[in-house]
């Protein structure tokens, strides 16, 4: 998606119900009605253990020839375009959409028009916003994190960290900031909220409120990985643009600072940077 400026998002309506059951497998879905009759599903019903994998595999295989401008994730299709070949971005985007619709028409896949977004400068992808400037955190999630009151129990803290951890890649040094809070969630830890915990809580909030838009990776440009183990240095992955400028792709937690490592393992990794 790097370099793209126009986006569309399509949603397949009732994803599972658009896939026919294999005839030999229909009896496996049979259920008895109060009248004593047996009913079997002709399409994939909700609840089958392999339904998600089957649905995702079908969509992936159908749109694989279009993967240079259309990505899929289960029942979602994301189309992205840039100006090329002397054509405007809108002209290219319309051609891409036509290619996508040719596939859906040929395979009798239907989209939910109410959930589709066409020719937008920004689109939501798996909870994040993608645009020409990069991948941005959902403002709604950032606002919810900032508005969260001070946790009063492990349960409250676990809920808040679950939300904040989702955006960890937008925060430099997130693992170190979250360490005091994660220690409170250990099995044998007593719940005592102290100054260090409040400081960590507020610091994570402030860090995420200043979350940058992360650059989109471009395979045609060089990448650099800064994964250092020295104190106060943060690991991050960068990519260069056409002018040689770099943009942050993601902040990554240092192995020696991962909150789930024991002190002994953390100390060992600190002295063995070659592990990276």
C-alpha cells in the first residue's frame, strides 16, 4: 500500500453463507427439528470449526492474481491505488475496482453496499487507519485509553493493558513503560498501587496520545533495523522514501526488556546481543 493515495474497502455479505457445502458433507450438518425431520445445511453454517479457514482460503485464492492492488482478510477486501502509466489515481483505481468486481461476479460473491467505502483518501484496516501518510492509530481507541480512570484492581488493569497493548507499536519504549504495571498482574503479586504505577499509567497514556503515523513498508526501498540493547536506546525499524528521508515502520520491544522474561534471562540477553 506504500505510495497509494486512493482506497476502497469492500465487505462480503454473510461470508460463510456464500460458500456451498460439499455434497458428501451436508449430512454432517444435519439437525433434528421438533417435528422429527432432519435438516442439513447447503451452505457453510456458523459454528463449524473449519469454517473460518475455508472462507479465508477461498477468498485468498480467488483474489491472489490481484494481490498487487487488492488484499483480503476473511470477508474484507482492501483495494489501493496510485497514479501510474500516465493515468490519474482515480482512473487507475476504477480499473482496479472493475478487476475486483469481475472476480466477485464470476464467483457469485456479493458485497454489503452499506459497509463498503469507495475511493476514499483513508480507510480502516483491521482497527487501524491507512492513508498516504501511513498507518495511524484509531483515534477512538487512543481517546478511550486516555479517558480510562486509575485502575482499582488487577481486573481493571488487565482490561486497560489489553487495550493499550494493541497500540504498543506506536510507543517508543512501551515494554519498559509497562513493566511496573505488568508486575502487578503476576500471579503472586499483591495489589498495591504506588507512585511508580501511576507514573507508568500516565506515561503510556501520554505516549499514545502523541502516536506518530507509522510508515508503510515499500519493498523497493532500503530498510534499516535499529535493535540495540544499551540502556535508554529504543529498537525501531525504518524505511527510506524516494528522497532519502526515513519513516518509522514500527517500534519494537527489546528482548532484554520483555516483561515476561525472568530477571536471569533478561540479564543473559543483555550480555548476548548476538541473539538478535
